[in-house]
């Protein structure tokens, strides 16, 4: 398998792309069923590839592609948060005749025309995780989503088990109106009745998944509400810089239901003893969503057997209430900005994020 890239993007340099891949190539005897006999080229395209979560996810997608000896060449492009560049990257891959594309369409429906053109030109096109609109078979081959309602139900079930008589909940999500947060709220409300009160503005407190804005939002909420029982956040590591604010108000950090991150797990171990209310429950942060998308794209391009699943369900990962402190994971020898729920090993993640 040969690996190539489009120019531009710190994520490309950090991953060391552009090198020949041979050491991880699969042999015929351990080839997965989704890898068919027909040779094909594959591209992974990010709308934005410049943070640790994306670097780990990109490395995971590359690792999954290496399992299929029928993939002869692998391309990667980072849209760098620029919608026009992301569209140009899709068009460029189609023009060079890449057989299959896996696309994280950060810009949503704005990239749909480019995906549609690539699909109609004969490429296998698999957008994943972010809804780009359109429909499978008409605009692209298959959409491989994430079940964020399932995440919300997992959080709701844990909250109900630990606060059976009701609770005051502060729900933090990303940009205003983002579909992930809306689906997560739907999942929680599938489980929780009216004895559970959401303290945030409807539908969630907006943080843009940005640590500095998260700290501002949380500080304001602490000042306004004396009785926050549970914080729910769909990006746990963004809270690490904000949670110490509770100490400024002489209050214990409350229970937290969120997604995992090494920095968060280590923070819990360092601070739990001084914060008796600090229970922690996490779901996997979802880096491996890309693996399912890669499997589908390769199956369609090489004549393999497609996976049964079309939606990635993040498994429950950590629960401090199980009575075993080691249930919450921390690798203090590795960067905080990695995700131990990922199939990619912690050491491989450290390399991916350049540390």
C-alpha cells in the first residue's frame, strides 16, 4: 500500500503521512471480510483535522485501511476548517480518480454538491458522523452516523441510577443548534422524567466545545445556581480547565456524565478525594466511528462484505460508582489529549498527536 496526501494542514505533518506503508499490511489469511479481492484506492478527507481528537481519528482510519491488502494507495486531505478548501479537496480526489472516499463533512450540507458529483462520477462516497443532508444511493453511497441519542440514553440511565429521586442537571454542548447536542438531549429525555430539571437555557448551554468558553459558561452557571447535581457534557476534556472553578465557590465538583479523555481521567484521580460529590461516568468519545466508515467504503470499492452496522454506538467506558477506582483510566505518562477508549493504543495516539 502506498500513502499519498494533498498539500496543506498541520495534521498531515503531525501524522507523518506520505510514507510507504508495508509493516502493517494484512496478509491473505487474516484479511477481514469487508476487504474484497478487487484493488482500489482510498481517500480520507477531513473538513478540519487540526485538533487532537481529529489526529487520533485520522490515525485510526489509516490503521483500519492497512488491514486490507486490496487498498493500493491511501490519500489524506485536511480542509483546515475552510469550507471551500474542503469542497476543493473532494473535487480533487474525484478528478484524480480515487475509487473510494471517507468524508468528515464538517460544513454539513455545504459539501453535499461536491459529494454528489464524486458519487455520480463513479466513486464510492461515504460521509460519516456529521449529517450532510441528501440520501444514500442518490448523493453518496452510504452515510455512517453516530448514535448520539444512544449516548444521551446512556447518560440518562446512569443519572437515574445515581439520583433516583431527581436531580438538577447542567447540559453543555457545542455550537448553537448542533444536531449532536439535540440528539443527546432527546436521549436523556427518553429516560428522565420531570423530576430531573435542566438548569441550562433550552436546549443546552453553548460552549462551542472550546475550553475557554466552557470555563466562562460554567463559572456563570455556578454563580447562578447553588444546587448543580450533575454536569452533562459531550466533550469531557474541555471541562478539565473549568472544573476547578467550583473550588473558588467553596463547593465540591458535582457528578459528571460525559465522554472520555485521558486528561479528564487523570483529573478525576487527582481531585476526587477532595470532592466527595465528584462521580464520573463516560462513554467512548467516538474516534472509532471512522473505522466503521472505512470498512463500508472498502467493502463497496473492493467487493467485500459490508459490515452489519451502519450507525456507530459509543460503548460505555468508565464509571467511578462501580466501586473500583481503576475503572477510571489515566495514563499520566502520556499526553492528556488522547482518548483511551480508542482502539488505537495510547502510545500510538501519542505519536499521532506529535508527543
